C-alpha cells in the first residue's frame, strides 16, 4: 500500500460494515448501525469523508450511491500493524508479538501452534 490510510473509530466501524457487505448504500449501512442510531446525515457524512480519503468509491444506481471499498480489510490491517510495529515497538516484530503474547497470556503450546501454522 503506497499511501498510509488512517481511519477514525467511526470510519473504521463504517468500513467494517462495508467490508462485510461488499457494496452498500448509505441507507443500508445506516440500517446496520446499532441503536441509538446517529442521524442519517452523519452516516452520509462519514461516507463522503471516506470517499474524499480515497478509501471508498461509489457507483450511481438511479439516485442512489452504491459504495464499495477501494481498500481491503487486509490492506488496512497490514498498514495498521506496520504503523504500530514501527511507531510503538521500535520496528521490531518480536517486540510486537511479545506484547500480544504476554497481554493475552498465551501458553507455550499456543505459541507453538502459531509457529506451526506459519510453516
């Protein structure tokens, strides 16, 4: 991914809905939001911001915009993890992994299983 894309918590929530759906209108995304729902115009604004950031695009179907992601969940996750590794763990994947292994209290067997899955 050439350019780093950052998402706010609200934008990330909307992107998770869109990644799960594949494509959706603002109304379809808004319908998926939990109660209490923000105003429809807030959902619309978030999608407009995501469009300006180049993270989503849309096609017109009649008077409705159907949004689609231009960035996959995996691409965003890779960028997010790379940024965390570089800025929080001194560029060390070992430090990043150790942090999560300790935080999640992974057993030696769980760590071994992870290593086996990587082969």
